C-alpha cells in the first residue's frame, strides 16, 4: 500500500467517527520525516479516543500497524506514526495551541472532500 492510499484510509476512518476539521498536509517535498500529516480534532476526550480507536482498528484490519503511538489516553493530543503517514488527533484547544497547519504552512494542503467515501 502506498502512502497516499494509507493516508486516505486514515482520513476515512477519522471521518467515520465524525472527526472535526480533518486536514491533510503533503509534507514529502519539505522533509524526510513522512509524506503526509493527517490532522483532525475531537470535541472531548472520549471523542479523541474514539477517533484514535477507529483509525487504529481500520488500519489494523488491513495489516497496517503504527510504529509508535503517543498520547493514548491523553485528551489533548494523540499521535499515530505509520511511517509515511503521521496522524495527529487533537482536542480543539490543543490543536489551536500547537497549530501544526501554521508550522507547516509551506506544505500543500490536500482537499479532503475528494478523499472521503
């Protein structure tokens, strides 16, 4: 599975759990860290956790597992590192504070509407 397909599956899983303001940054031209950032928000700690669990479950079903999980159980920010795709799940205040989209403003923003099933 290529990084675009993996990113799309993560976006759809987040969308299935009603993640708020899903955005995708194509960072491959800017860093060797990964190809894509998937960024989304939940409205509460249980919502952030539900989004995390849905992404983890959907990707595990196809044999894709994160190399690292950070912040699981933390209501502010959960990070899932799938190598070429890094998923950031924030509560709304943490997302505003860390402002990943601003920090990576040189990255191309992918239109998420074209990605969701």
